[in-house]
C-alpha cells in the first residue's frame, strides 16, 4: 500500500516529508517510495562523491510552462536542495515508527543528467555541447550512465552510503525511459557489448540491471524494484532479470500480467488511475498538470488485482501504489492538493483489495456515488483536523485555482490518449 513522491523534479524539505508520513500512516499506507534522483536534481548527500550534492542538487531555473507549449517559459529562479544522510536516516526511522517502510530510488542508467553534471566520466557517448548540465526542462533525455564495470563500482559506493542511512529491504533502481542511442554510438561500449556476447543494446540494458540487482542482493541484502521497462527490455528471455526483482507496472495491467506470468512479483501502478500528478477534473480552474483527468471516483473504482486474472497469478500482485511526479508541483501546499483526497480512495482500494461492490462504476460526469461521497466526507473532516491542503470535492478553493499567470490552466495530455499510447508501448521491443 504505497505512496510515491518525486522529490527530484522539485525538492521538498524534510519537515514536509515528515508531515506527509503522518498523513499516510493515518491512511494505513505502509510504503513510502522516494524518487531521489533524476535529470533535474540529485537529492542525496554523498561523502564519497561530494560533487553529487554540491553540483547535482540544484539548477539555475525551472520551466513553468507546459511541456506541450512550443515556446517554453522559465522562472529564472535557482531551485535546489538535498537530504543529508542524517536527514534520510531520520525520515526512515520516523516512517518505521509508524509502520511505513521507505523505498529509496536511485535511477539507473537513465534520467542521469544531474549525476553526469557532477561526474561526467560516468557518461556514455559524446557529452552535449557545453557539457552535462542539471536539466531545467521536462521530458525524456538521452544522457545515460555508462554500463561499463566502473559504473557498478560507483553504484556500490553510493548504495553503501544510502543503505547505511536507510536500512531498506527494497531499493528501486528505475530502469525506465532509456534511449539507448548513446550506448550504440559509443565504440567502447559497443565493443564491451560484443565481448560479452550480447546481441543488442537492449540485452546490455537488461544485463546491466541484472548486475545492479545482484550487487544489491549480495552486498546489501536488498531486493530490487524496477519500472516495467526493466522487465520489457529482457524480451521475455529468462535469466536476464533477477527472478526476485519486483516489477512496478506503470504502463498498464497488460504488462503487469506478463511480468507476473514470468514469475515476478508486481506492484500495480498504472497511469490511470494511480498517477496523481494528473488533474483531478476538467474544470478550467484546476492548476496546471501534465494532463488528465484522474478523478477520485476513478481511483475508488480501481481493482489492483484484475478480475480476469487467473487464480494462480493473483498472489504475484504484491500491492498497489499511487505516484506523484512533481514537474508542475512546486510547493508543499500544491503537493497536498494533488494527493488528497485521491490518496484516501487509493488507500481503501489497497486495504480492501478492490472497489466497494456497492459503489457503481464511475460515469463520465463529475458527480460521486452516494456511498463514496459519504466515506470521503468523513476523510475530509480528518484532513481538516490535520491541516492538510486537500482539494474539496466540489472543486478548488479560490487560492488553489490556476489563475491566468505563467502557470495558467493547460489541458495537457488527455488521459484516454495517454493510456492508449502506453498500451502500444507495452509491445515495443525496447524501452522508450
């Protein structure tokens, strides 16, 4: 029963994380997945490689217009921050006292621009003009860690520091959205691939992830989690992905089922309805989001274990989790607005294993079924008492509205179009 927070795109200070842990514990969530590294920021202190937090933790400006807009707008304000190892130890201990296990994520080998800005020698292919920089935009970028042995040595040191602070039984290593062109174009990496008898860069991607997961298991006793591209890159070939690797299925329940059939435990995390960075309605007053809508009634109607799954596969569904990516979420108040009350609905679904059988499937409108409205009303009173900046069921409060400034409401990506595209991606031969 998980909650994912992206603290890499926008940094949220420790006090705000601790307050959210209180709120998650009240909902009986028991996993906190912290997305600690990405192209836009490295959020972990490193005593072994101090350039990571000295260089990789901040950027000179941030894009505030939507990624679909052809003419980007930036705030021209530096943004940054990182957690000391002592901060991370405190966060993990505070969570553990409330029965929540922290799952830290260090993205490999992609989403690595902030890392490479600090340690360019770990890159692959030719660096960009002007060298690697912490990214100020949103999207998928081509800068990858090298898959050569020196990178594994580096990761062993980083995970050693991190797991001393957070004694985590699970570690998320990403593996997603890797454009492998730089590996294909690098003659040293391509020679390395051929020398290992691997047929393609996709196989090298799978083998690299296998080596990282083996290292986590042998050196730290930790079990790895990957986004579902880490499974897809194996092409279904047995042995390329470590058997005990947990697959977090964000591109739909089709790839979740394929991973379960291959023997992997699976976390159900499909974009619809678990991505809470999508807007909560089509109301023009909603603040800018990547797209939408993902309504609270959509979350409440979710079945983490699909009814058509065979009985022998159901035990492979280890849980479900909501995701909050923070490209368009800049403050703690905005973060709470996007999380609540949809997290309340996800918590009930996760706890009970599925939607309330007395609640009808949601229709296209915005009205809530009476039973769901009654239950949510009780949750909202608790959120009021806790001082949580939630979204009211009838729409944003005046100060929560998008307004007409640089972050004016943008329709973004329609969720129906997004899910159709993700279904196509699940059949792709290589990560996208």
